[in-house]
């Protein structure tokens, strides 16, 4: 067993590597360009919804108020009539990229921390690169991509978008695992 405190450098550097890899992937490639489509009549939909002043949050429509209503003929008719939606309303204004990037870095740091914890419990000091890589990589992969399929299963999110997110997770896990393998205490 290795002390997790001896993993400080790989924790920090893997979070930094993931942060910059993510920036390159999202800003300099078109890999995620088709994750979200533009609805037909985007401006008309925006104009129609604006008057409702829907607060930021996650919504589903139609939504039954109880399990009993879920089985009712009226609710089934609403579903058949459509549209059926799962949507998120964001706050008005331009997206605050600074705050989101800070949160993304903190998330990468936490995943790297967990990868360090799991690896330090399973792998001794001086272990070979591949053994360290496997433990850190699997842990990081689960952190970055382990739950992405749920949105496709339950909310009909595009499987192609989910697959691109899983590929991102594999890349980020590989960077994390590589940093751990390279910087593992000897």
C-alpha cells in the first residue's frame, strides 16, 4: 500500500492534463459539434416559451403528478398528443465560462484524487507502470464515463452523443493513468 499523499503530483498533473485535453477536444476539433441539434423554428420556439418565464432547472413534459395519474387515460392522451420533452432551462445571459471551467477543473481534480486513492490502496510503492496504469485508468474511466449511458437509457439522449462522451472519458482516463504510471512513487 502506498500513501495517498505521495500521489499529490500525479493528482495535480493529471487534472491539468485532462483540463487541457478537454479544451483542445472541444475548442479545436468538431468532435462534439453534433451533440445538440438546433430545433426547427428555433426563434419562434424561444419567443413562445419566453412569456412563461420558466425558472432555470430540469423539466419533463408531460409530467404526471402521481403514480395514479401516470396510468390515467388523460395522461396517456397527453403523451400521445405530444410533444414529450426532457429539457433543461439555463439562466438568461451569456454562459459564464470562467465559473464552468473552474468547476470542470475541480471535477477533474476530484476524479484524479479518487484514482490516486484507489491505486494507492491496491498498488505498492515501486510497482511497474502497467499495474499502476490499470488501477488509475479504470478508476478514472468510471469517474469520467461510468454513468453517461443512463441519460441515453432513461431520457432518450442520443447514443452517438453518449458514445462521444465515453470516448472522451477513455482519453481522460488514459491521460490520468499515464500520469500515475509515470509519476508513481518508486
